[in-house]
C-alpha cells in the first residue's frame, strides 16, 4: 500500500526552481554538500526506513546527517514547527526551517542525494486553522509526508476534539491529496488524553512512539497492568510494546509505522524490527539521529522494508 504521494515531474521541477531562486535571493540557506561526500542520486523510489531529526544544532549539521542517511539508504523526518512557530525559533542552526521556502530548499537538498524527505511538527491546537495552513504549506513545499505529533503534555496539544476536526478540514481543503500521518503514544492512559480518533479519521497512517527504554519503569509497568496489559518478567520490551501498540491502535484500520528508541542496544533493535515485521509493520523509524546507536543504521540498511512507500 502506498503511503506517500508520487510527485509529478512538473511539480518537482517547480519546487527545485523555487528552492534555487530562494537561495539566490538570500531568502533561504542551502546546506553544503554532504560530508563525507556521497554522490548525487536523485529522487528515491520505493519503501525505506527513516531517521528523525529534531534540531540541526543538537542532532548534527545537515551535511553530516545527509551523508550518513545516504550511505544507509534511509530517509529523514525533520521537524518544521511547533504550534504556529517555525523551527528557526528553537533551532539556532542557519539551516533550520523558517517557513515553506526553506522547507523547499531542504527537500531539494536531501532528495537530490536519494534521501526521502519527510517532516513532523508538534500540534498545540490553540489555533488549529493556522496550524493546518502551515502543515499544508510544508506539504506543498515538497515534504513527502507531514507527521503531526499529538501528545498531552505541556507545550504540546491543549486543544479540543472540535479543534482537531477543524484542523483536518482545513488541511484537507488546502491539500486534499497531501500525506498526513498521526504520531501518538501507545500507552493507553496517555492515548486517551488526546483526540486520536478525530485525527485518525483524516490521516493515512499512525506512527506510534515505541520507546521501550523510557517506558520500562515501575510506574509504567503498574499502569500497563492496570489497563489490562501486564508485561512479562523482562518488563517493557520492544515486543511487548509493539503488541500493545497493535492492540490499542489496530482498530483504526490504518497502517502502523512504529518509531523505535534510538538510544538502545542493537540486540533490542533486532527484536524490535523482527516483531514489527511479524505484525505487518514493515517500515520503521528511529528517534532520533543524534542519539541513535550507529549500529542501528547498518541494521536498517540490510533489513529492508517491504510493502510500504512513504
């Protein structure tokens, strides 16, 4: 099943021209070539695993990220904004997203080296129509998909179910064919605090946070037991958390594309990839580039995804 839209050659040329013109006018900032160097490859086709990038100033400069991802045939999921604030208000890197023009520049940059370019944002729900407009602009600037991060904590979602519907209506009005994915926690007691059903109704896939290291605490184990999901003697393992994810999110009838915890052992990553594949979740991603065990990139290079195209 295809989860990504195939961009037309005409639109690709328009976006490339827009990126070049913006750079020439000083309206954007194109990163230098990847280092170590990798060849230009052009737009990649077919499924791939991906790596998340939060801030260039924290995770690493784009030329370094591009080199590693290109060498391992991986895509990128880059943060563009929080609420109605572009990422340049949080990321001190000169390459941080300042708006759709810089998104177009970065999309052209990564895609030219065969790195599928995806984005994510944190939704707050205070001005859902404006947030939808920004997401639509990102999609229009060349992002293969826009992933909306929906969490119930300070600085995250504080809107309403009605706001979620308004967001979806505005995004679909502006980008009827745009690819939108929903990112949520699979812990049942946190999932119930956000309007997941409303967002799932206009999303094409669910991207759950399968953070087995962070969730393997006594309090989480108690709450999993309380909600009918008792962990085994090893606690919260990748396999356990994927099984919970399938149970609580499978009912939406959408593809599930799990995010693995990058700061973990390669053995647990192997378990994560194997169990995800067994459950039909054939594409995965790693949170996040700056903390992920480097061995994970090699694992994902050779554990090729099947059947899902972002």
